[in-house]
C-alpha cells in the first residue's frame, strides 16, 4: 500500500510538472512573439540561448552517484527553480543499504515541506540541502526560511533537538509529514530532529539513518 501511495503521488507530481511545463512554454512563446514583433534579432538570440542553457542544466544536473537520491534532488531542485526558490545542494553518497522507497519518503517529504514554506515568503526564497555519509550513517540536513510555525505546546522551542510532536500541522485536516520522517528514521535505528530558530526564522530538518543497524 505504501508503494502504491508513492506511485500515485509520483503520477500526480508528473501531471503537475506537465502543467507547469505547458505554462512555461506559453510564457516563452509569448516572449519570443514579442521579440519577433519588435524585430529585435539580437535579443531573440540571447533569450533562446539562455532558455536552452536553463533546460540543459536541469536535465543534466548531477548531485551524487546514488540514482534515487540524485533523481529526487533533480526533481525538487527543478521544482524549486520553477517557483523562484534558490536551491543549494551538497550531496555525496553512492550505494546505500537504505530502501529506495524510504529514501523517497524522507527526501520527498522534507523537500515538499521546505518548498511549501518558501512559497509563503515573497522574496529571498532559498533551500540548502546537505547529504552525506558520516561514520556509517546517512545524514541529511535541509534548511529553509519559515515565516511561522505552529507549536503543539508539548515542548519548549528553544531546544536544538525538537521531535515531531513539538509541532502541529498547518495543513487543513492535519498532516503526518514530520511523524513519517521520525518513523522512517527509527526503522534504521536513527533519528529525525527539527530545530527552529525564531531569530532568523529558519527551520532545519536533520535526519540520521544507521546504514548498518544490525551491527548495533
């Protein structure tokens, strides 16, 4: 059922991506039409060159040698760019013992949360992603601006090690994103923590997965 759900979500994301591509294409065609009407051949060449470079970069960007992680980063970095969100990625991981389904749940949830938070901000939208293997553990840290959070009232928010229960969902009908991250991390004898800095208005997601839990 989990795999079916992921497949369903993937199909919906692809449909949404197609709609965005059509929107971008209409915008590009309108711009080209304007330049043709103006008879500005040099501006036309420059615009087409820039457009080609953007498309080529998105299609060929390589973040790491792990196929699943790289594919997810390509998708979400592209999605962020479509929404005028600067995405800085540092990733270094190859073969992993982690299930591709679990990687999709983790990275997909985090990136969707980060993009959603950035959409609430008018300017200076950014996301930083750091992924690597440290001392036998896969470590992920995703940081993004966050205008406001919804404390559950169960924990003090001045701690650097806040669990999912410290936050209430802001989505209609509730949400289970942070709990899903915790649950998945625990499968690998790891953990997920969510520091929030009220001064800088930044939200951080830190996930650690033990790549060899049977050795613990």
